C-alpha cells in the first residue's frame, strides 16, 4: 500500500460515512469509527479492520466532538469513475471508498455536536440508522439504480401495494419530453382503474385501522380541538360526497374549495376524489379578484367555503370574499349555482353572515342528513385529480393539473421514505392545503400511509410564539415539516418560547418552501436541542433529529431531491441527492449537461409518476414554459450547484440571479452570507437597475430581536458578504426590514420586494395572500432610512 494516499477523516460505528462522490474522478475515503473505539484507541496507533477493507490509522489527538479524534488513514484508492445517470451517486457503489479527499473535515453525529460549515457533515445516530427504512447508502443505491434502469418494474412493484380495481396496461409509462418529437406527453399506469380516496381511507379501515386517529385538529384558540378516526373520516367524506352527487356534481366536474384549515378541508378534498370530481383549492385569504380568476377558468359546479375564520386575533370574512368573486364572475357570464358554506361559529355568527337565498347553503343544515356510505367512482390513473393554480408576477394564473394514479403512488412513496415514516408516528405539516405542500403532505401522502395527521387552524405565534411547540408536546408529534422562514421568525422572539416545552417526541424534521441556507438549517436543528444556547453559532448540543431539507415544486407533485434520514451524511443547506426515479441534470445556457462540480440550470431527464400533465386549457403554455427552454428535459426554472461530493445546492429561481458587472450571482448565495452574520435574523435579496453595473444588489435585512439599526451594522453586513463571496457581491443597499412579506406558508413574495426596491409602489399588485399585509407599508416607510 506504499503508493496509496493518506487521508484525513473520521471513523464511526465501524464503517465509513464519507461525502458522496462526483463524476469523472478517482476518490479516497475519509471514514469514522465508533466513539467507544476512538476512546479506546485515541492515544495509540494500530491497524483496524472494517467489514469493507483493512487500513491502518493513528489518532492525532485533535478533537472533533464528544469522544472524537482526527485520524490519519492509509487506504487504497477505488479507481472509480462515474458515468451516465449515476454521476452523482456512483461513489456509493464501492462504499466506503467512494468519497473525495476532504482535509479538515468536521464531522458530527446528531446528539453530540452540530456542524457549522457547508463542507461539514451531520450524521444520524446509530440508533436512528439501525431502524431507518433506508439505513445505508448501499440500500439507497440499490433502490435508486433499479428505479432508473427499470422504472416500470420499480414503480409497478410499489403501485401494486395499493388497490386497483383493474390493473394498468402492459406499458407502465409512456412519455415524450422532447418538444422536437411532437407534443409533450406523460402517462403512468394508463388503463389502471383506482380511486385515491378509497386508498386513503377505505383501504386503511380494511387493514384494521378504523379506530386509529386520522386527524388531530387544533383550533385557533387554546383548548379548541377535535379528532377523527379513519372510520369517522370515511363517514363524513361519504356524506359530503353524496351531497355533491345530489346537486349534480359528476366525474370530471370542477369544485372550488375556499376553506381554512378546518377538518372539513381534507374532507372536501377526499369527497371530491371519491366521486371523480376535480377539486381546486384556493388559499383562504386570496383576494376576490384572484378567486374569481380561478372560478372563471375552471367553471366549477360548486364553491365550498365558510363564513369566516380567526387567524390569531384577526377575523377574515371569507364569505364576503366569495360573494364578491361570484359577483365578478356573474358580470363575465360565469355563474355558480351552489355555495356550500360551513358555519364557523368561533369566527362569525350566522346572523352576521351575508346570504343569498337559493345559492348559499349551510353545511351543517344539509350534510349530516346524507348517508355515511357512498359508492366509489372508479377512475383511470390518468384521469384528473386536482387543479392547483400558481400565479406569477404577471399574467394569467397557471392551472397545474395532476392526475390520479401516478400522483397517488409518488406522494405516498416520497412521504414514506423522506420522513422515514413508522406506523406509530404523529405527523404535522404546518402548510395550508391551499398550497401543493398541503395537498401532497398534509392530506394525500400521509393518509395513503395510514398516518395520524395534525391539522392546525391558527397562527404559529398566537397566543404567543410558543404555540408550535405546545402543539408538538400536546399531540406527541414525531415528524415536523415546516418552512425555514417560520422557524427564523419564531426564533427572533427568543428561546424562552421554545425551552418551556420538551419537544422530546420529535425524531424527524422537514423543511420546505425555499432554498434553506446553512444558518437556517442549523437553527432548525438547534431548535430541538435540549441544550438550546445560541441561535447562530456552532453550539455543542443535543441536536438529535435528522432534517429532510426537501426540494420540489407544485409541478413535480412530490419531493425530487431530498435527504433520506439515516441513509447518508447531510450537509446543512443541501437538498443532497435525488429521490428514486428522479434524474436531475445541470446544464449550461446551451443545454449541455455538466459533469462533476458545477453550477447551472437544473433540469430533469425522463418523467416520474408525480409529474403534472398539463396546464389546464393551455397545453401550449405548458410545453413552452417547461419543455421548450431545453429540449428533451423538464426545465425546473431553478439554478443548482453540485459540489465536489455530488451534493445538490439549490440557488433559487434563475430569474433570481443578479447580473452584476458580468458576474452572475444567485440571490440565495448573498442571503446565506448575510444570515451568517450573528445579528441578522433573515434576509431577502433582489436585483435593481444600476446605471454602471447593469444590476445592483438590494438586500432587505431583518435583525435579531432587540438589535438596533445603525450605520456600523450596515457596514458590518456588507463586509460579511465581501469576505464570504467577494467585493462584486457586496449589497448596494441594505434596507432595514422589521419583517418580510410572506404568504402564510412562509414563501417570501419577492415580486413585492422588487417593486419596493425599484420604487414602483403603484405596481405592488395583489397583497391579499400575505400573512401580514401591513408589513408592506412598514417596508415602504423604511425605504430611505
């Protein structure tokens, strides 16, 4: 072994946990041994045998966390070279000798210490890994490789675990993603006859889960709650389904759902699916104009809403919004005959609710009268399941259309593996069902797995900022899926709201809604540490929960790039590796695939079951937007960086790339640098016109609670960016922000920030979807401070 390289690394549990390799290179692996073995050998040099290879090591005495010492390893090179679709994960094939040489590697294990840099790894505990559904890179590689080489067989085996009235045609998948070869087409399980409501509810009852809690509902006010078992859920779904059939709703008809997070929202989704109707949920808070646009586009047979809802101390009169939207539709020749209205007495009385006789119907007056059984409308796998409208800064909202079979299989599978779901878990996703996250990971994904789901009506800071952790303790939540913006906003309020609760039930955390920067990742991990000490520093604590930092889109239906807890080391801020069946590629401006360490446009080659099939009524726009930019690929619209170890880092929308004097700078990169400053709680960056540089960098900065604005701090923030990225990326303007304009799901509305930055205040557009519309006026007032 005289010619073999010396590698600095760590050992853990007898086997290597390296960085996962990249394409076209030869790798040597740093590794980890168990804490006990390190303690026994940390002052000696010896040979050590693993199940995979033999090598010699010596311990230098430098600490890397509780019980860890840096080790010098002499190990044979694997001579590995990657190719084709396994370019990002091929190194796992000969695990453990597949990682690159990573000198000065800082390795930690959840429960002992927390990593601090993008090059750091965070490892799951031995206990977690032992029980994980995908416990090792080898298992992942085995499954991933089959999902790419034999997608029909892989997905057919998983689909067979669900109920199909009739099996699909011989061809599991049929696709054309190349616009040069004709119309774009994606079909999965065509000819298969099934029903997603049956698989979510009836199938679980038949499996003996009828008495299991399906939904824990937590109201806006403390002490207001409710539960539904799977049997009770089925009864209420059937009653609503029977009513919808009675008023003439048939298979293929659209139903608009404009409800807050009441139990009636997932009930309405499932009732529509049961009878083959196409539901289109509109976030309850969208303006009358936004709602009317969606009604006029899909022409529903009915609208389902409630009279009002309390969000924190604020009353939102939803029925008034619906009335205005329906009046606007009527002026444009579109009429809706039925407005089914849930009487939400905690927010508004019937007497104070405006009413149109003949059209408006109280839910409680009619639904309980209907039978608690309802026949299933069996549908083809490619029959539509739901429409979900996404809106850009301009133009008509896009009606993303998802079909039944492929979406059902994909959301169930991504939920199961990305959260390492166990039957004993209690799961809570803080998203609203008005967004795709609520479709896939509040309702369908969890219920298809027979999970117990928490549904929360209220605001996370009401009556105080400890509400989330109170709910976690109350229902013994084990899997918590939220947006990093929510976590950051709560952490600004101080650790006293966190440490008063135990949070000991938690075992897996998830992040959704934005590219999460490393600081936010560490904050999320530290949030659940019993040794809660500092917000923005590398703290030695008990961060024991793996974090699934997921990347996906409304259009993808489910997770695309995501960690699998227990399968491999995580890097804070990285979405890591592709889910089964997903082939991400990074291309340059000409559409040429880039190998190894690179940065460019994120595309996907080949389809996956959860992919959307079209934009409702506008297939041409579907093809032009998503498939024309790079022929043969699905274009995500996102930028992506792949590091030397093959990890994927999402850099934000490509239209969020700022071109400063010829330098293309991702907004997420500048935001990460700003947030690394110990006095910065949150940041959002947009581009503005600059007479010299073409574009300048305009940064909205929210400070840690109690930190005053100052010229010195502004200079310090700019200096932080200069040091971390370079002088070319230094912000031209720091705009103090008491908060950022966000939707209730936590998404930052950058369209509004661009208008404020460029002083186009008469073009702010619709701000009704914001969790706090008043923040816009505060930002405008601080524009010149």
